[in-house]
C-alpha cells in the first residue's frame, strides 16, 4: 500500500520529514507520495507562498530520501479536495493510506465528502497533542473505520504557522526547517 501525505506545506519543515521517515521506518507503506495542495478549501485561499515555491521547497527537503516521491497532482486552478486525490491514486495503486495530523483529523467531519474518505482510504493519524484524552475519544468515535492512530510516533510541536510567525518576527528558524532551505524560507516569510 502507498501513502499519500497531503497538506499545504506553507512551509515544509523538519516535522514533515520526521513523520514521513518514521512511517516508512515502521514499514507500514511501500512508499509515500507527498502532495502539496495549491488551493486548500479550509484555508479560504490564504496561503503565504505560491504553489511553485512550496513545491520547490518540498522537492528540496525530501530530496534523496528513499521511497518518497513528490507529486504536483493538486496543482490546479480550482480547489483541491482530498477525496479527488484519493480517487486518482486508488485508480493507479488500489487502496491507499492518507497521512494526516491529529489536528486535521479532529475536523474531518468538516471535510468535503469526509464519509467517502473514511470509507475508501486507510487513515494514518500522527499525534499533535500532548493530551491523549482527545485521541482516546477519536479512536472510539471512528473505531468502525480503517483509522490508525500512530501514538508511537514522536510528538512534534513544529508547525508551519510557527515557522512563519518566527520568521516574520525575525526569530531564527534554525532546526525547524531543513538547513539547505533555512535562508530562503526565513527571507521569504520575513519579507511577506
């Protein structure tokens, strides 16, 4: 089974790399396809960096990592819906796994055709909160679906929002993003 790791990646950061490599280390998937969205429906078109810049950063960040591919499938002028991406990759690979953070999963019922997502794909949900009470509630609520909470993964508190805010405030982002992208990402968000 392949994994789809979607998101805005505005910007890509070391947490994204850790999650992808840890899931592969757990040997849960044959490979992971990282797919940045051009226009995420839940963000009302509010993305700081354009698709081309984010795509270039992602390609650079994941460069050289085995079993990870980058796709521009969601580089479309209209909104990108997860279910459309899942359907596309199911046509090529059969059932797929969709990788998402717990912070996104808590809002899954607001996603376009969320029941179809839950019924068609396996979901791998990585931890984002220290309080495991929420995870327990979610596990019980979605126990009839192919949802796997990867509680053995490290809790990573880096977020794209944090990276943007630090750079905008002139604070260092060293260690938050891949070294080779640090200067470019810092300068971009500091000036925007």
